[in-house]
């Protein structure tokens, strides 16, 4: 894996993107990683966009709070609920 210090990253984005064919590039500031340039497949793009969605993050936060308050469902409870929605 290649790394480049932010202050030294003076090349064109196109040049860095072309290097991704060989390996990811980690961008550092003061020797600490702050970003990564990685090659992605179309299916990876969808997962990335969903995971960075503010709406999705809010759903996850609410779910975590709800779980901490009341616990979760057992596998059997989940299967019963899902089975009930199939006929609807």
C-alpha cells in the first residue's frame, strides 16, 4: 500500500486515480492516516453511499438507542414478524 503526505500530494487527481490500478493510496497528515483512495466496484459504491447517508446513520443511531432501552428480538421473534409481512 502506498502513502502520501497531504502537503506532498501535489499531483493531479487523475494521476493518483490511475495508480489505484496497482494499490490503494493512504493520505497522511503528520504521519497519521486521514483518508484513503481505493478502487471501487459499482456494488461497492452503493454500499459506501448508503453507509455515509445521514438518513441511514440516523436510523442506526435510533436503533441502537432502542436496543439499549428494550433489548432486541430473538431470532424466532424476528422470523415470526417477517413471516407475518410476507402475506401482506
